[in-house]
C-alpha cells in the first residue's frame, strides 16, 4: 500500500517478494458523452430491429406455408377447382390472416 505525502510528489510503497509495483501519476479518461451513448444505442437498436424484422418475416413465411399445406388439401376435398380463391371476400380474409400471422411473429420476436 502506498503512502502519499500531500506536500510532495514522493511516494513510499512496500510490497512483498516477486511483486510488481506500478505508479500512475495522472489518469485522463475522456469517455463519451450522453448524446454519444444515445447515438450508439439508437444505431444498435436500428440494426437489432432490422434483424428481428427479417427473422419475423422468415418465420411468418414458414408458418403461412404450413397453414397453406394444411388448409388447401382440406379445401380440395370440398371444391376440386378451388373456386373460393376467386371470391374477393376470401382473398381479403386470406391476406388479412397472413398479415395477422406476420404481426404476431414480429411482436413475439420483439419481446426478446
């Protein structure tokens, strides 16, 4: 442990055998400002959100494909021509369902 004389720049330190002593006279740490820290956070968040949105899109597409794989064969049992896909109200419902599935995935990923 070092003893510092307030009236002098001289120090006296005692240490055991095979020890290393380091004396630092002055430490200058400039650090970053709050605005710089906020800028870093904004940039990192933007990257994370972009990655999460991409992952959510991939998950959504996979889930929509699974839904189509289950629903379309059942629809074929009732309508061999799949004429329902020509109905505007069904098209609206189907697109709305895909949108909701995608939004659900985005929210689930954003929670992490």
